[in-house]
């Protein structure tokens, strides 16, 4: 009996031993890590390599050159597409986060705890339905004979159908702001849920009004959620392909459309790779600058 | 007072969220090939045309096979990572897990393009398998996010009790851990399935001769006379997504109740 207990104790100690923990952890995580290494790191490295190569019809010339970057940065069309993608994604992010905040606040602070799940479920349902069909339906809503125009004409508010709401960047912003709504609501909601409610009571007890409490306590404490929402919306929208193609018209096309054209239509993989790298770098730099400014602002606040 | 104003705003916002979805059944049952108002009449003709379109049926089958395979692969990979993250501390844990989660914040077009370049470079021909590889990559982070809460809520004393009662590491996992996290696994499978079923851009780049359903739909959107059938199909898809998600949510809540944890809400 005693011997067994000692053995069991020893086995437990061995299990808690840091090195074996590390070994077990690495062993267990390795299939997933290996998969990500092979199918994410290696492909991204390949794209980077391609951006320094050139293609002559079907032959890839593997001599190192910066010509692709020179061409990409000199060509006004590419520059404009990258700039437009960033501006549209910025507008989408602003609209989505500003519209989402009150909803997250409402669900977190004004909905009874047992009904919160239901509200979150209601908000996420439209997000899980076919993205393609949703974007197409926005085309139906915003179109010449669409829902908006026919109802406004029916009400006698306008004579001619509005043309500024489809086949331009406005339409892309509206459609993407709809598509990414849950991505903004959920992180803000989680951040608001984490706020200790007694802090708000303390603020009220110390003589702050409801509104000043919101601006001085609730809003600053929810900043991490807002920051997460900004990045989660901004990064994928810069590279969106479907929405600009379906509702953007010629002036609403974005960088992803050009990347697709380079790869699948013009058969110029190196230029497609170069534009991909430039898009990634732009997104990365903007995200890092955003995070740095945020960190600085938070430090100043403290 | 303030709560009332927010409530009205919340309802208005829900109308905005549901606006496109509500139109779907309206046009699916509308007796006209023109997708615009005013409506002309009621018909179920578009639903009847679905089974008579072989290309559509094929693409649905391709998508279902891809989605099911993706769900199993990404949930398997997700279990490894979530379990390792919840149970063990090892050097480099945060960077490794962060790297695995990277596809969440990478534009999908980049993932699609980079995989395409590599697969073509290796001389592999595009097929359903190449789509599965891409989908597994982007679904795994979602699976990990769901499974993290399942493994995180697990009380370690239950496993220790099992060891003390003489079970081995493997039998403990099978008899104690697995049943406790099973609801999380099921909801992870369903989420990965749903994401894969709906994913367009990676499938668009990596699909071979057999298009997935979104790729097929993309082609159909160019032909106005085909659109009512797409609407009918969309209606069916919406109804089934809602059903799948309701089931997933049910299992997730039950899992939380089973491990005695607190509901932290939502899939993310």
C-alpha cells in the first residue's frame, strides 16, 4: 500500500515536471503547428519569392529582381487600387464599429442575463447565411429598380431613382458594413461584459452623471474590445473580392480584384504576388501603427 | 428612458441585419425572372427547378463532401491545439498558438493566392482535395476558439480522480475527458462545416473541374434568368444554416452546463 502511494506520488510529480509538460505540449500541438507551417508559412514565403521573380508567358524566370515592385509602385492604377481599398476598408470599419457599439452596449447593459444568449444568437444568424447571396441581395436592395428606390418613389419622396447607391464605393461600404457587423459586435460585447459593474456604481456614488460615467469609465474600459473589432473588420475588408465585384462597379473595384485578374486572367503570377505582398505590408503597417497609437493613448490616459 | 432609446435602436439595427435575408423567400416565391419590385405573383416553380438542374446537384454534393472532410480535419487539428493550450505550459506556446490563429486576421484572398502558387509550383492538379486543404487551414482557428472554452472549462480534478482510480492516460481521455468536451467537439464540427460550405474565394481559386456550391452560384449570378432558382436555393440554405446553428448552440450550452461552467456566450 505504502509503496503504491509513493509510486503514485512520484508519477504525479513526474507529470507535473516542467520538462515533460513542455514535451507533451509540443507533441500535442505539433500536428496543428506543422499543418500551419506547411500550408501557411511555406505558401506565404513562396508568394514573397514570386514577387521577386518574373514570368514570360508560362516560364518563370527565377532571377532576383525588384522590377515588379518598381512597376507596381509606378503604375497609377495599382497605387489607386491599394489606396481605394484602404479608404473603403477604413470607412467600413468606422461605420461598422460606430453602429455596433450601441448594440453591444444595449445587449450587455440593458438585456436581462438569461436573454443575452438569445440576442447574440439573433445577431449572428444573418452572418451564417451564404455570403454570396447576401451581397447579391444588397444589389437588389440598392439597385435601379431595387427596394430602396421603389419604396422612395412609391412614397413620392423622389422622382428619379437614386443612382449614387449602386455600382460605386458607397455600395461597397454599405454592403461590407452589413457583412462584418457581427465581427464588430461580438468583441465589443465581450469587453463590455468583463467590466466590473461595481466600478460604475462607485462612479455614480462619487457624483458622476450617467453620461460622464459612460465616457470616463465604461468607454475607456471597453477600448480593448473596440480595438479588436477595428482590426477584425479592417484586415479582411481590405482584401475583399466578392463585394466590390458585385456592387462596386468600375469605380468600386479593389486590390483583391486586381490580384485575381493578375493570377487567373493575365497569367502574371509574379505581379499578382507583388500586389499581394504590397497589400499585406500596407495592412500590416496600418494595423501596427493603429496598435502603437492606441498603446500610447492608453498610457497618456493613465 | 435611455434604455428605451437603445431598444428602439437595437430593433432598427436588427431590421438592417435581416433586410437582405427577408428578401430571399420573397423573391424565391415570386412569379417573375426579374428580381425587383413590384412582385408579380406566387409560384413554387423555382423550387421545383432545383432537382432538375444536375450541375447544381453536383455542386451541392461536392460542397457537402468538402465541408464534411474539412469539419473532421479542422476539428481534429483544433482538438490537438486547444488541448495542448489548455493543459500544458511549454516554451514558445504563445507564438505557436498565435501563428496557428493567424488565418483569422489574414485577408482570404492572400491565403487563396499563396496556396494556389504553391500547389501549382508543386505540380499538383486542383481538385476537391486542394479546396479541403485551404478550408481546413481557415477553419482550424475557429475550431480552436470553440474548443478552447470546452477544454478550458474542464475541471482537472476529474482527470486526476480518474488516474487515482487506476485508469491510464488514454482510457481517462476516452472515458472522462472526451464525453465532457463532446458538446464542444460537435459544435466545432458544425461551425467548420458551415464555414466551409459558404466559403467562396479559396474555393474559387483552388477548385478543379468540380465547382463547389458558392463557385457554381457565382457563375449563375451572371445570368438573370437563373437568379430565381438561386433565390430558392438560398432560402433552403438559410433555413438549414439556422437549423444547424440552433443545434450547435444547443450542444454548446449543454456542454457548459455539463462541466458546471458559466455561459460566456457566443461562438467567438
